[in-house]
């Protein structure tokens, strides 16, 4: 394991999350269709588009609910869900209920919710900023640094980290199809690094 990863708990968590996601995609890969470009505006299929769909479910969950993590699978290279596959998942937590609510929004606007008892909030324990940059902005920031020409990102994680490049800040991690690499972009759209 890389020495930098061994020393940084945030990188360890991120690496484990990436490994689990990559393994899941490997197993499911045969049944997943090739992503197809989504028609419509640049907002349609983005993380904020999906959040608009998920938000009523999150708001109805508890009055003190906050958003801690955003995850995405099979995201098109423009930061939107393809027209035929992919999901955005929102991990929210309520201190008063001591529960985590996961709301998954599918490419076709269907949703799935999962509720579980949790004494601690997900991610690094800090809610993400309410003014986070949309996925389309994040993907635009990363694209100049992507090698090869991957059509999509297999896994996206957005939460607080302890990366030296952005200590105590929320960071997007984008895992592109091979050979695109893993890219980190700060919550406000500032590109950080490729790993």
C-alpha cells in the first residue's frame, strides 16, 4: 500500500470505498448496459437534479436532517446520469433520530430509500456545504486532467476528508473508467489532484 495512503485515514476510507465499489461494478458489469448520453439540459441528470428529486424524502425524514455524503455510480463524463443507467445516492443523518437515510435516485427518476440506525453521522461526521458545486461543474474541472477518453465515471464519492490538499473540506472523488484515473475536486469546483 502506498505510504501516503497508510498515513492518512481519509485516504484509507476513500481507498476502501473505491475498492468495494470497483468490486461491485466488476461483479455487476456484465449486466450493466453501456452508458448512453442523456438528452436534455446540462442540469438534467446532474447531482443537483437528483437532489431535487431526493430532497422532499430527506426533508420529511426529520427536522434536523443534514446531508453528509453523495455517491454516484455510472456517471457520464459530463457529470450527468446516462439516459439508461446510473444512480445518485444521498446519505443524510438525523441527530435526534440517530438514523441515517439513504435516498437513491435512478437514471429514470425512480427512487429507493433505506433507513438504518446509526449513532454517528456517515462520512467524516461533518455535513457537506449546502452550496456545493453541481456535478457538471466538478466534472468540467477534472476533465482536462483525465487520461485516455473514458465515457463515464464508475464511482463518485463526495464527503468531508482530511486530504492535505483540502484539510477539513468536502471533496469529490471521481473514479474514471480505465485509464482515466481517480481525480479529486474540492466542493466548490477547484481541482486538487489525480491519484
